[in-house]
C-alpha cells in the first residue's frame, strides 16, 4: 500500500487485479517507497506485458491455470469419455495421377495462401548454438532452412501466377513466429542475406512472449529466486501462433486481400515443400477447413498420432493426440498393446508432422469467438503422491495443432497422408542422442535430415525416368544412413512432379558417387550420363540443355567427428564435410538458349 504513490492508474489497476486473483504474495517482500523503486517499476512493466500478451489477460491465465491444475490433481484425463479409432483421410502416393491432379490444384491456389513458420523454439534437443532456421538443410549447396523455405514460397508464387496465366504476380505473405530466444538472430539472418530474394515487406516477424510460472495448485505466480521483483516465465508453446496472428490484425488484412488459406509449418523439415502443393490441392478440392499433413508413423515415434475421438455422448473429432498420450489412451480403451505397430510395420494412426492448412474465413470466425486462445494443458512435476506441491514451478502450455479442439462437430476437418520419404525429415536430435536411437527408428538428426533430401531428390528423378544408382550405407556420427547421389535443385527448378518430368528428357543416368546441383529454372537434362560433380547456375531467361557424358573426380563426403572442434559446428553436427575434388561448373548469366554437352 505504501508503494501506491509510485504507480500510475493503470499499474494500480493491475495491482488490484493481482491481489483479487490471490497474488498478494508477490508484494510481500516489497521495501518501502524510495528503496528499489526502479525494480518495482520494472515489475509492473513485466506484469503489463504478461497481461497484454495473453488472451483475456493475466486474470484469465490464473483462472485457466487453477482449473487445469485442479484437473491434473484429481488425475482427470482430458480424453475421458472418448474412444480412439483410426480416422479416414486422403492418402496420396507420390507421382500417380491423383497426386499430380492435387499438385496442380495446389499450385493454382498458392497465390491465395499465406505461410506461417513457427520458429520460436530454442531446439534444446539439438543443442546447436545457432537458431535452427539458420542451420544448413544440406551442405552440398550450403542452403539453410530459412533460405530453402523462402525460395520455395517464391517458386510457388511464380508457379501459381504462370499456371493461372495471371498477368500480375501476387506476393505470398510470409510470417515467422519468433521468441526472445530467436527473434534478433532471425532478423539478422534475413537482413544479412537480403531476405533471400523475398521483398522485406512480404515478411513479418511476430514475437511470442513467455507466460508466468506457477508455484502451486492455487496458481500463485512464481517469483524469480534471484529477483523478488520479477515473475518467473517460461515458453507457452507453438500454439501461441494463433493468438499472435489474431491480435496482429494480419488475418483480416489477408481476408480483405482475397486470401483463402493459411499454411503453418515448423523450423527444420527440408522436405516439406515437396508435399505442400498436393496437400494444398487436397484442402481446396475437399474444402477442408483444417487439413493436417501426416506420414506413416512408427509406434512410439515422437510425433503425435492423428486420431478420431468419439465421445460417449456422440461427439466426434479428428485430432492430434500427442505421442505421450496416445499409448495410455489406447490401453484405457481396451488395446492391451497400446501404441503398437500393425501388420504394415507402422502404427495405424498417421503421424502428425504439424503442417496445418487452415481455411482463412472459418479460422477468423473461430478465433473471434475464442479471442485467439486455444486449448491449453499443464504438466506439473509433483513432489509426491499427495500432489500438493511441485518439484519446480510449472506453467500452462499450448500446441498449434490443438486448434481444432474448440471447433463445432460440423467443421470440415481432414488430413492428408504423404509418403514419408517425400514429406518429413526434421532435424531435432543432437548426434549423441541420435546415435542411441534404436535401429529402424528415425534419427531426426542433421545427418539424417540431409541424407533424406538427397534420397527424396533421387527417388523423384527415378520416378521421372532417370536411372539413379542406389545408395550405399555409411556411418556418420554413429548413425548408419543411406547415402544417395547428392542431387539438389533450387525450388524454382521443380516444385511439382509435372514440372520436373518436363525437365528430364530421354535417358539420363546419375551414379551413386555423383553430385548434381541445378541452380536455375530452365535447365533441361537430355541424355545425360553423370559420374562426378556437375553444377549449373543460370539466370531466368537462360535455357540450358545439359547432356552427354560427364565424368570427373567429383565431391566426396569426408567423415568428421562431432567432438572434433576444429571443424565448424554446422558440419560437425552432421558428421561429414564435402571435399570438392573436381567438378564441371557452368554459369549462364545472359538470357538465351545454351547447350552443354561435353564428351569425355
Ligand atoms: N516452437 C515455437 N514456440 C515454442 C515452442 C516451439 O515456435 O514455444 C516451434 C519450434 O521452433 C518448431 C515447432 O514449434 O518449429 C515444433 O517444436 P518441436 O520441434 O520442439 O516440436 P515437438 O517435436 O515437440 O513436436 C511437434 C508436434 C508433434 C509432431 C512433431 C513433428 O507437437 O505432434 O507433429 O512436432 O515434428
């Protein structure tokens, strides 16, 4: 009370709200006015921020926390009353007629889409010192994830305009959700690379704030043990993306601009954009309000399972059930083996890769009802079975894939299952943990993420008619992986299978030890036999036919150990560097038609 004289009317209101919400302990150790006044002001600045960044403010946060903590104390299962079953959705097979049809529909729709990357996570499991989006997707061209994503969006933008014969190319908006851990560094990467060719006005960064930690079941806010004027905070999770988009006003801007789709994706999946055209095509064709991308999932794999939940009262919803909850849910529903593989060798529940496509209109309507908030959960670590105190403070969390939980049963919620080799190879685990992954399960490391890109590109070219020699097995950082030829291309060379097929003519072959880098749009492979390294750079407007027999010493993968600090971290983390012995590299920087046909 003595400190009231220091406060503005807004701060007095916030103080009253805290006291009314049972948070008087926050002020108990306050000194008299005149002592530590700056720290008290900083306290209120923090409270104001916590209040404004949560839908409904801190009072709602405390109220929600009390409810969720009470449920957790009595062991109430959020899935009580629900029976899980395997849902039906659209299952696509790369390169068949259906897939090609959806890809075409998706590229046409892309000009009505906005992309949202959630990149606020620190990537603790990966243990990489930089931000995850700046990590190399592959070392052959040294392209980082952010560059790959931006170039893919630009390729879609261009492809969409071409396919619809538009005279005016619409800029596809790109939002990146950052956090205090990633914001400055994300901006630095963008600015120091001229936004990788995207207009800076096309890119918006939205920073998520942390939420207050909770000390007990009454949701008393936790003070920092080293600063009695600061509330402890922790990340709230990727679900923040919905409230941030809503409160930023961007969704309405997009709606007025005629956009129809919002596509959400995660920080390190180098394959994702190979799956986007077809899945967007599914959303548009099936008129899905929510479309989750999924792949085959190994039982117990660290990815949520897409599940149909049917309530005893008749309600039914198709939703992601997080991997740690799927097993107990299945056991409770009378499946004694829980989360187990079926005769296909995979779990019958498709794995959620957290790529969501939402229809903008219904999305805005729903967020207007909820104020941008989505279902949260709490995961306190209790000291003992009485569940009266915590080992350390906890907080509410939320996940972006829980968005459909509040939708009415009439909402059109679907999913699209893609070939895993085409759509999903995230980089989440450090080399040490990855090397301990049981054989047959995915490593999800920088090594496996990179090898998956070469594998997917090789398989796509095989499907397009190229003879690509099969892989050899090699061990990097204790992980045995398939090493295919190192084939990479810029997204504008081929974002869809139809486009790629047009660019591969007659009989072409690539040996396993080869490297092929196609950096340009109009590069056509005709009767090419490659055994070595070939790099083609060409500007738009230059059309290059590449054929003949190309043989040289090529580029070798040279093993390095992740503990060997003499190599840069981004190479150590994948367990190899590229030794560029010899290559044929050609650059076409003038418009025109060119032929490259060396004979060895
Ligand atoms: N992220 C944020 N803010 C946060 C936490 C995470 O933006 O507060 C971002 C990360 O940067 C990343 C994404 O959210 O881009 C996902 O984070 P994780 O990679 O740590 O996610 P998990 O592995 O825990 O799991 C998520 C889903 C799973 C499954 C899996 C697939 O919750 O259901 O789909 O991704 O990769």
